[in-house]
């Protein structure tokens, strides 16, 4: 009987251990999210920033652009003329500011006026009345005028230097007007749509092209909040599996970059990962495409990856 009781106790203990192991396994299981949506990480409808006729279209649909790559150009003949005029005026102002001819002439004239006044004063000292008071006053006025002409010449040089700076700003402004008529891609990506045709009039804000990023995509899914805390999925690596038309399966690597602080009515919270896309050998087509559905496994048992920090610029917002 004692042997039977001991056996029953061992059976109960093993059952409890097994139940605990099952509980640990269920708790430690990695989240597997089905029916995840593949979407774009970055896209831009690139607008015109100035009004004018579209005189150049440098791309076609399907072309791949680097950030800053030229898409098209609005007629920029007028700002080019304005730049030429501002450049010529700037060069003239620089030349005037560098020239000291007027200053040297004024200094020489002041020396002559000083000499004439000194000679008249000396003559009047030797022979009183030989130079009238009116003449002495006129000579004194000429000397004072020469001194002021020196100051005026120096002031003119300073004003010319300021004018040169002002004209350089006008040149820069003309360059900016020329640059604003170039329509460039704000992101690395592929041109998937062109809106106007060559020769059409564009208003500021009219879209010229739609550019989407294809080398990296977003995979969005929902995690059961009753089973997993946000800390277990944030910044974790993921494996994404997609089934293609020929029933083959391809996997892609990525990482969770966003965990929603909100729990949906169904008890799930939204997460999305950024996944590196790739091309098959010998092909120029990307495998992963926005709009596909995927299965995403979040490797919650692995250590979190370093946080991703991004700087948003005006170009990104546009």
C-alpha cells in the first residue's frame, strides 16, 4: 500500500511538472501573426513648387531614382535672365568696392588745398593784406571740402561693398528660383506613376510623379494583448513568409519598429515591422510588393535590437 501511495504521489508530481512545462512553453511561444498586410514604408507624390510649363521630363514609369534624382523641370528661362543681370551688377559693385581711385584722388586734392592755404597764410604774414579775408576763407573752405571728399570716397567704397553683398543675395535668390523649377525625388525609390505630360502647364502643388520605396517594405499585423506584452515584441527581429502564385514560399528578415499603445476592441494591439526586400537572381523585379499578405513570426525570445532613430526633413514631409 505504501508503494502504491508513493507511486500515486510520483504520478501527481510528474503531472504537475508536465503542466508547468506546458504553461512555460505556451508562455514562451513566439507570436505568429497571419494575414499581415504588406505596405509601403515611404512614398511621395512629388509636386511642382513653381508655376510654369513642364519643359523636361527625365524619367518614365518604372525608373529607379536616388534621393535628389531629377524627375522634371519647369521652364526656368526667366530666372536665368535675372541671374545674369544680378551677376553683372554684383561684379560691378565688387569692382567699385575694390577700387581706391577716388580715395587716393581726394587725399591728393586735400594736400593741394592744404598747401594753397598755408602759402596764402604765409604770404599774408609777410605782407599784411596781400591776401584778402574772403580769399583765405575760400582756401579754408577748399581744404575742408577736400577732407570731406576723403570721407565721402571711403563711404562710397563701403556702400559699394554692401551693394556687392546685396547683389550676391540676388544671385543666390535667382539660383534658388532656378532650383525650385527642378522637380526632384525626395526619397530613394521607383517611379510608379506620372501625372502631367511634357508641355503642360503646372501650378504649385500639382503632382508630377509618384515615387515609392521598394527596397524596404512594411508588414503590419495584430498581436493578442492577452498573451503578449508590448515589451516582448518591441524592437525584436522578425521572419516574414509570403506565398507566391506558383505556391512557392519566400522568407524575409526584418524587425519590429512600431508597437501601438492602443488595444483594439478585439483585444489586439497593432505592430508593424520593416522588412528588407530582395530581387531573385537574374531578375530586376522585387519579390515583396505592397498589397500582398504575409505571415510574420516575431522572435520574442531573442534580445531586442538597437532602437531605430530617424530625422524627418522638409523633403520627407513633402
